[in-house]
C-alpha cells in the first residue's frame, strides 16, 4: 500500500515538473514520503534514517526534497557534537625513586589543592604493558589510593601506538604519587619520562544505537589475540564508537578497530590470450583506532570500567582485535554501535503538500540554498517535527521521455493523399494553361 502511495505521488509530482526549480527525477533511485506533523513554526525538522544513509552518497549531497509543485524545497543538514572541555596542568615533579621490586615512582606537586580526574603517564619503551598505581595526599606524608591498578601500553603492530592515559576519580589532592611497575620479563626499572594532569568535562551528544551482527570469531594463539568480525548491515552510518558487553569482572586489554565496506572486490588478472579475466579477492581492512578497555574495583569499592571505544570512519564491516598477552580471552556477549545522527531542517508552504525526499543519484552535486545563511543554529531553531518514511524504489528512475514523433511520420497516408491531390490540381492547371496558350498563337 505504501509503495502504491509513493508511486501515485511521484507520478503527480512528475506531472507538475514545469517549475524553474524542477529536477530530472529519473536520475534518483529512491524516494521517501515525508510526513509533516502539526505546523507550529516556520520550519520542520526530521532525523535522517539509517536507510537513507545507506542509499545516499557518503556526504549526503544527493538528497533532494520536492513539493507538490515539483519544485525543490531548500534544506539544511546538521548534527550535534560532543562538547569536551579539558584543562591541563603541568605539576612539579619533586621526587623520583625506585623500590625493591624495580618499580619507579614520582611525586607530583600541584602547588595547592587542584581538581583533576585524569593523568597522562609517559614511560620509555616500544612494546610493553605496565601497571600503574596512583595515590593522593594533601601533606605529602599520608597517601590514599585513588587507582589501585591501571595499565599503560605501547604496541608495535601494524601501527605503533602508545596509550598512557589513566582515569582518576575526581579529586583535589595537592600531591599525587604515581608508581609504575615493570612487566615480569623486564630487567630494568621503567623510566617515567613525563606526567601531566587534566580536568576533563564532557557533554556528550545524543546517540542512536545500531545493532552489530557477529559474523566471525577467531582465537589467534600465535598472536595471543581474540578477533571478532561484525556486520552493521548498512553503509555510511555516522558511527562514532562501539560499545562492548563483556562478561569478565576484572580485565585490562588493548584493542584495535579496523573497517571495510565490502567483503570482496573484483580485480582484472592477466591471461595468455586477449580475453578479459577477473578474480574476487578479499578487501583489505583499514585501521580506524586503538585504545584500552578495562574493568576493575577501585579502593573505595566502586567499579571503574571503560568498554566504549571511539573511532572515526563510516564502514559497514568492522574487525575488533583484542590483545590478550598471557591472560585468558575475554568473553564478549554482544557489541553495539553508537552513532550521532544528522537532522534535516526545511520549510514547506501549506499549499505545497505532499512532500517527497529523493536520494541515490550518483550524478547529483551538493545543492546551494539561502537557508544556510538564514538559520544560525539549526538544532535550536523552533521547528515542527517531521518523519521520513521507509525508502522505496523511484518508479521514474532510469526512464527516458519518449521521443516526439513528427506529424508527417504519424500520418503518412493522409500526407500521401494530400500530395496526390496537390499534384492532380497542378496537373489540371498546367493542362488548362496549355490549351489557352494554343488558340492565342
């Protein structure tokens, strides 16, 4: 029923395409009915659906909104962003020392009670996982445990990566004591090269959860790694992070994320003759991000965890690789992707309904409308809600207008009769003229 409705509206709009702003609807593959709620303001605002992301170009430049007159409706696409405020401190290092277990520690003096909730511990080396303990004090005598055990990493793999951030409970201690314990096979004390502290305040934007289907799970014993492959089902989704649901109660691991949009691609191979030959090969994975995940109980009995990994890249297929070292593999129950979706803002006259959204044109360029200069904050502008329906195939896509057949081609028989009559009349006229000339001579 919905498809019949869309077809009827498309045909109606195609018949009204005499406007200056009219576009060739045969170049768009898909369309969607836009449902407009009760009008309360000058503008409407709708969420871009996952289906539209999948059908559109990656930059959404091929979206068009068409009214009942066949004219384009100017629109503006926008999205929210996370707001992160980070204040950095460079405390004075007043003590460097080592203990009998080859641990290295430093004491930081902030010069007074200072609010902070994160530190960055930079240690030497190229491939390590070292435990970090953080304690706080106001008199540099009696210290209280803030973080009993966290870890800093350096990984030499496809990409060299170092992860040296340690999250702390928000505190205002004047002094921090950081102890770094070496790995069991390290002979020397690890060198603490630098320590910086931060106060971070984050205001995350609203997110939409996208299911991730696990398509493969491999335990690589040679690399001591767990490899999970997932399918988001759709391409071009603006995913900003993935969230893992893990059974284990206490862990600390390094994790990398890779992505690709297709499983295989066809390449041309050389042959002995001139015939073209092709072969399907696995598409390469592209590195997206690497970070640490953890869960542990702090000294005050609170659970500290980080199981959400940010990354950038709109890929359909994801590969998550967890470095286990000598620990047993983690048990991952499920994974979900979190995306910050786009919103589309537009204005419609009351006499210009119904409204359709078109998407899926490879030849379309980004449109330029005045609305981008009229609205300063599109997320805050007063707007009535609109809903983008499921996309359907555009019945006009790929069709060409029939060529106009000349009248002479359509009515050949009539033309022949007219020509015969003309010839007959001319013949009679010539004969009559010839007879009248003969007596005169």
